[in-house]
């Protein structure tokens, strides 16, 4: 399995919202419909313009099959070093169990 991890684009927003809403807990808070609410696009723009945030997608055979958000945080520890916080990780249910998390991933920031 050859997975490409890349920065999300505006056109990825509907697939990201679909992935975020595809679990029992998130169904009550996420709003995935044919017409994606403007609030998701506004949030994408805020994330996309922040140099310390990266909304990422996992692509397999041209399809978005996963997502995550990386936030880089500067700490006083490690003499002002940075750490990455990973949130909003989702994998499409159609490819769960296929070893996406074990595969050698190509990360494109």
C-alpha cells in the first residue's frame, strides 16, 4: 500500500468533514451534507494560513482515506524546541485494517 500524506487543499474539505463525522461520537457534532457549512471552509482558511498548523490528508489511489491536524508548539523545554501535537486523526472505514498506520508514509509539508 503506497500512502501519500500531504497538506490538505480547499477542495479536500468535504472529504475531511465526511471522515471527521464518521464515528458514533462525532455524528452528533459534525455536519456532513452535500452542502458543507461555510464554517468548515472558514476554519480551513484559519488553519491553512497559520504556519504552525497543518491540516493533512492521507491519499491512496487518488482517494482521500485519512486526515489529521498537526500543530507545532514552541516550548521552553529543549531550549525553545518545538513539538508536534496530532489531533483529529481519522481513517476511512473502508481501509481500516489495511496497515495504513504501519506503512512507510511519504509526508509532504
